[in-house]
C-alpha cells in the first residue's frame, strides 16, 4: 500500500505542475479509454454472437436470391455495421480534442508567465519557470493522450472492418 501512496503523490504533483487543464485532459482521457475498452469488449464478445445469429437467420432463409431477400440482407448488414462502428467517431473526436486541450493549457500557462512578468517584473526566474512549466506539461500530456488513443482507435476501426467483412462473406447473395 506504500507504493500506492507514492503513486498518488506523484500523480498529484504532476497535476499541480500542469495546472487545472490537466484535470480536463484526464477526464477526456478517461472517457476516451472507457469507450475504447467498451469497443474492444463489444467487438470481441457481443458482436461475434450477434454476427452468428444474423448468419444463422440468413442461412435459414429459403429465399436468398429475390429482390426482397437482398433488401433484408442489406438491412441486416447495415444494422451490423452500425453496431460494429458505434462510438468509433466519438473515440476519434476525443483523440483530436486531447492536443487541443493541451494547447489551451499552453496558452493559459503563457498568460500566467506574462502576468507574472507584468506584476513582479521579468527578474524572478522561479515564478516564470512555474508558468512555463504549467504551459509545457499540458501540451505534452495532451499529445501523449492523443497518441495512445490514435493507435488504439486505428486498431478498433480495423477490427470492426474485419468483423464486418467476415459477416458479409458468410451471407452470400446468389
């Protein structure tokens, strides 16, 4: 439990260094990763079950060649695609937001530096260093958060496409 207290103190110090914008990045990051985990779980467990049911319903049909059968197939594929790709755009949006929030932290940190320079003068390097630190840490945090989500969102998108290709391949339309 001692290591947990040390970890919490380390995170707390990091959050203080970067200012309040780091909390915004943390919330965006938590939301993004909650959606990422949900997508991995859905595509790994629930979607294959759904896909098997749709394929079984298609295979059980006596008519798979008529215009009506093709519309049913298209509707089922469309429904499956909507389920497979759900939340992917939200994940990509959160990935894009992370560096922008980090940039906002940079701007706020630089405003603090200029306020310090205006009030105290430019001769206090300690106060200026705190502002510059508050400006650079959110930028780095936003970029790291975006990079982690960018790689994984690409994997999720490819996984969803593969699952959809598998479903379509197993629903032949003669």
